């Protein structure tokens, strides 16, 4: 069907529009960027005018289940964004005084504790940001740490925090003199142009007994609108995707089961058979990793549009929440959005004091939006954000793949 977005709200994320000329300049992935299969992927949706020769296409690999943009911006464009523009989206300036943050995160050190790795191993974090993970490792006694960060601002902060231990470059440019015993990345892989190239680089730079840790958002927890429009997430991966990725470099995989986030997947990659005590540890094999199979991902995408009566010209609102870690069951995380007609959203908006005079008091605090979400969300969900889009069905596409346009251009988000 042909779908025109009439209104769209994505909390704390600026709108970014792509013209047809922009999309024409993008290359296409010839093979899956995760598992490198050459099987033609399943197209889920196209973003752009239906009569355009070039549209942004979202697809799923038939081999590893990864969802990705078939024709994203080029690798050089992606690198330029993170090197030069990433700090600007946060309102930060390279000219401002660099303040070392106090934030410390211990997730990786908890994983290393479960792996029983010694404190003197040589560690590299890819995409270290401002160094919160490295700070956690330092506080827990790990001393031989290094970080890679492309963002000019963030690497400057990390360098002040850890002098002479931060490399302001991407992973592909990093040529270490000595291999690392641990290479890890936390919610970075989904931003990389070709994850398959990253895992090969990791394998080349790991010591013989080294391990790699990868943490990414769980595909099954990501809402469909996020998978459609959140361009910095070039990939949406499942447990199978990560297993297939590791297989490219003949690495074995175990899944860490103690993360305090239900919406992420954490894996450990290693050579050989691993440790004999794996079965009694907080790590699991792929066959033991929990997954849901309520429907196929394609049907999940279609459900958002087919939830209406598909009447031409009908106007529909989709609301979805970025839910935190307290979603009660698989059905909630699978169908994490609500489709309703525009009239009812206006009713709830009015009740939540979101109209005209009261908007000046409620909008900055986002309270009205959260109240609406609490009214429409299932019990057990902790609402952390509120998003909606309004769309209108304008016709049918030739092959049945939903084609979505917004103000004559494709639309994605930078976050």
C-alpha cells in the first residue's frame, strides 16, 4: 500500500530528510552486511515517493534474520557523521571546556568477572564514548585498558580521563603493535556499515586465547517504527544474526544471561571449544537463548499498516513507547505499539492537557504524553518515552510492499 505520513513525533531525535537525489547516490549491499550471504533479502518497506526511481529500502536477510537498510548512506558518509557531527547532535562543542563526566558503568567488568579473566589482560573498547565503561574496568582493578572513539568531542573527553590510552579513529584505521586479550563494543555494532568487516578485524587483532564481547539491541524488542526510521541503527540483529556473524571468523559464541537490560543481547566470542564449566555458568548456547516466534518479522511489519481497514484516505495514528526493562511478557514486546484512529488521539490529548493554552506548561516536561501512554499501555510496562506517527493510506503499491512518504521525501531520524 502507499502510505503518506501526515505527522510524526520522535522524542529527543531531530528529523532528517533524504531527497531522491540523496538516495540515488547511495550504494546497495550486494551481500548481507552481517553474514555475507548472497541470497536476495526480503524487502519489508520502502521509504520515499512511490513514483521515485530510488527509495530507501528496509529488508531482512533470509539466512541470519538481520534487518538492515539495503541502500544506506555510504561508509564514508557514516564515518563523517560520527567523526564530525555526532557531538553536535548532543549540543556539545569542541570549543567548550571539556568536563570529565562522573558516570561509571560496570557491565563489561561484570562479564569479565563471570569469565574469570585476570586483571592484567590487554583490553580495547571500540566506540568508548566518554569512557564510562573503561572507568568501570579501572575501578574494578583492570589496568591495561585502551579505547577507540571516532567522535572528536568524545575522544577528547576520554583522552582527558585516560591520558595516552585513547585512539581518535575508527576500528578499520587502528593498527595495534600488539594484539588484545579482549576487544569489546557496547551498542556500537548496529551503527557500523558492515558488521562482517568488523568481526574479521576483531579476529585479526585478538591474541590466541583472546575473547570478544559484543552487546547490541535485541531485534525482538525493537519497535517497528524504530526499525523503519532510526537511520543510525543501520542493522537490527537477533541471536541468530550474531551467531552467524561470529561464524564468519570461525569463532564460537556464548550468550551472557545476566544483563540487567531485557532489550539487549550480549555475546562472548572465542576460539575453540571454550571452558569446560560453560554449562554451569551464566552463559548459554544459541539453542538455550530465549526467543519468541509469534509471527514472522515480515508479518510484524505488515501488521502496523494492516491494523486499519486499509481504506484509501483513512487517517490513522500509531503510538509506541520506548519501554524499559519491566515489560511483562513476550506479547507486549512483540506488539509494542497501538494503532488507533486520529479522533481518539485528539480526545486523549485534550484530556491530558496537551491542547493550545496548556501546551506551554505540559510540553516541555512531556508529562501529557506520558500520561497518554500510561492510559494505552499494558500493565507491567514502565513508560520512558512517547512517540507517535500519523499516516494516511493513499493507494496500493504494485508489489504489495508498503511504500511510505513524508512531505515528498524519505524520512529517517538521527539520534
